[in-house]
C-alpha cells in the first residue's frame, strides 16, 4: 500500500514538470540570468576591442643621469695633504674637499722671485752702465755686485790712458818735426852759403885770369885777391907768371873744395827724411776706444734683453705656480653628491689631471634626465618630442611610472657587440614625492603610436607587426 501511494505521487509530480507553464518559466529565468548578460558582455567586449586603444611602445633599458657633472681633477703634481671626499657625500658649493702639499711649489716660487729681484737689480745696473757710457760720466752712486761699476772704471781708465798716449805721440811728432825743420833749414842755409861762395870763387878765377879787379865780394875774398895782386907787383915777369899760376891753382882748389862741400850738403839734404806726422796711431787708438765703447753698449743691451726674456719666463712660471697654489685647494664647484673614482681611492700621490671624483648636481626642479640606447632598426620610428614612460627596476627605491619627453637623438650611431645603437636623451617629470639617484636604471617605453585592441588582436592572429 505504501509503495502504491509513492508511485502515484511520483507520477503526479512528473505530470507537473511536463506542464507548458513550467517550461516557459524556466526559459525566462535562463534568458534573464545567463543569456542576456553574456550577450551584453560580448557587445561591450566588441565595443572595447573596436574603439579602445592601447599605446604602441618600444621598450629599452634606460638610466637616470645628471644634466651636467662637475669633475674634480688633480690640479698639481703634488702629494695630497688632506682629503675629505667620501662616496655619496653631500657637499655645498665652496666647501673645501682636498688640499695638496705645495712646499715644493712655494720653494720654487721663492727661488723665482729672488731670481727676478736679482735680474731687476742687474738690469738697473746695466742701464746705469749704458747711461754712464753715453754721458761719459760715472753715474754709479755705489759699487754694484754685477761688476758694471768696475767695468766702467776700467773703461774710463783705458780712455785716460789712450788720451795720455795720444798726447805723448803728438808731442813726439812735434819734437821730431821741429828737429827736422831745423836740420832742413840749417842745410839749406849752408848750401846757399856754399853755392854763393862757389859762385864768387868762379868769378874770382875769371877775374884773376883776365887780371881784373873785383868788387862786391866778401871781405875775406877781397883781401886775399888784393894780397895776390900785391905779390905780382914786385916780381919778375917769369916769377909773375909762376906766381899767377900758383895762385890760380889755389883758386881752383878752393873751387873744388866748395863743390865737395856743396855735394856733401846736398847728400845730407837728400838723406834728411821728414818725420811721420800722420796721426794714424792716434786715430787707431781712438777708433779702438770707440769700438770698445760700442761693443760694451751692444753687449750690455743684449744682456738686458736676455735678462728681460728670463724675467718674463720667470713671471709666466710664477703665474702658473700661483695658479697651481690657488688650485691646490680643491673646493666644491657646485652643491651636489660626490661619486668617487675607485681606482685612485685612498692614494696620496696621483698624477696631475687624474679624476678624483665627480659631483652630481642637486636637482633644482622636478625634471630628471635619462639616457638610453635605441637599436638602429628602431631609430626611424622615434622622433624628438614624443612621449616616454620610465619605470625603475624593482630593486629601485620606487616602482611608479614617470612620464616624460624625448628631447635628443644622436646623429651618429654606436656599434657594440650587441649591435648598432643610437643614443637618446630626454626629460622626466618626476612627482614631488619621488626619490631618485643618478645612475638608477629602469625600463623606458617610447610611445610611437596607438592601436585599438581589435587591430592588435588581428596583428597577433595574422602574425603582423
């Protein structure tokens, strides 16, 4: 009985399910809660795929850099005295960072200054020497340590000796000239006398031969002639003839004697040589003195020129040394953060020009500079002014994305083992709460355009770029 009742109830329930109203109610519920939402979802998805757009980007690693770093280099060849540089040290502009031992520079400076002082003193002494020579006057007030005053005294002493020698030579020449003139005058006078006497004796001979009287002769000849005439008056004709011949022979001897004396006087006159009155020796000494003076002037002027050149070289060296001494204290040129050169860290003797550290400036505004390498095959798709996104690596201090702008694309490419790249740079507009450090790396996305999701889906399906 119990089983029969249950079968009847089951058959009644089955009849209820087969009823049309029940089926209508089930379909309505299905459309309402399943089909309609699915259709709506598909419509919305289609609209999203058709109209929603996504940025098309080129991704590449990038790094934050400073717009301009200040390099601290070793300015002098000197040992480091103090060094306060530390990695990531914050320094202020004008802060003393490194000092160098300038003892050798100070010693060299002192030596050059002393040398220039001596050069100036020597130039002054040399100029005084020149002025003294030109003015023929000793203008030195005291003895100089360079020997110019002694040289001037020696020059004046030589000049006085030259003047004295010239005077002696002139006196000797004058004496010789006087002796010559007197000798010449005496010989001419004697020769004139002998020639006159010869002439008289020749006239006496003629008068004696012709037995004539003479007049106008010297008293000696006149008295002799009269005596001879007296000797002829008291003798015979034969004796007269003999006496006349004897006296004629005496007159001839006298004539011969006069001629010999005249010849002797003429010979002496011919031997008489006038003295050398030329002043060549005096002129030679004066010319030598003049040449010595000009040589001394030229030599001294050349010495002044050489001293001036040396002085100017020393001045240039002093200028360089003073600059090096000034530069021997390295101060922070800007306010920023120190990045040490690890290769010379803790060294005291470093070659001049070696980089000690770099100072990265403290950002003055919210803009950060980035740099990256873009493959050459992607370089034609980018241009200055395009939008970029920068995301720090997970190990960075922040993971938020920063927007920015591409500002610079290098003209020349760089080839590495990984390929050929172009360097790009730009600015990122960092928020105020963004903490960054130069050198941080991240991923840079360069927005080259936008595509709808439907276009991207087709590109994926059809393997299109």
